[in-house]
């Protein structure tokens, strides 16, 4: 974006209607390469029917589910940054690592155990993979339901 120049408004149609309705004009220039990430700029902070990941857990929103147990769900990221990019979420709503409580530690640990299981099942148990979590607005968290990014098989667009 050029200071004092014309403002660029990016309009994108997101797969989820509610996300699309929450999207606002972007404050920075966004490139549109094949592997670029589309951003929605309003943090989604509520649980239940308004939380995208709670809706996926409840099967009220579509997702390509790759792993599930009693406490954890993993599904494909719609904007992958690697050949394999999954989001691992606790089925119980926890907004962020920033706000988690002592009682949340077990289910957070189960998310990491799910990452290990997924890594082994996909053939990356020996070669390795990346697991990361974004915390809060400056940490890049956009959906306020704790989620771990599982990435393996090389980076896209790097």
C-alpha cells in the first residue's frame, strides 16, 4: 500500500459464509499467488455456535477430518502452508493459550499426543514435522479456539 495513495480493498469469498460476512477491507497489500493466504481480519472470539472450530467439532460446518478421538479433532487447513497442513483442536472450547487454565492442560497435552500419532500415521515419525500454535493478536491468532498447526512434507510458497 502506498502512503497517501488510493486505498486497496480486497474482497474474497471465503468457504464459510459467516467468515465471509465478518471479513473487512484489508489494511495492507495482499499478493494473490496460487499458494497465498487469504486473511480475515476480525478475530473470532466466541464459543459455541459462533466459533468456527466449535461448529466443525459439532459437524455444523464442513471440514476434511483426518483424525479424531474422544477429546481432539484434526482437519485439513483450508489455506495450507505445507504439503500436509492440519489443524488440531480440542473438542472443548478453550479460546487461547493466553487464557487457558490449569484444568485445560490435559486436553492441550492430548492435542500434542494427537500430533505424534498423526505424524507416525503419515510417515513422518522419523523424518519430523512442525507443530505450532499462535497466541493472541500479535502472535497471529485469528480463530479464538486453541488450535495447533501440524505441518509436514515441505513448505509451500517458501
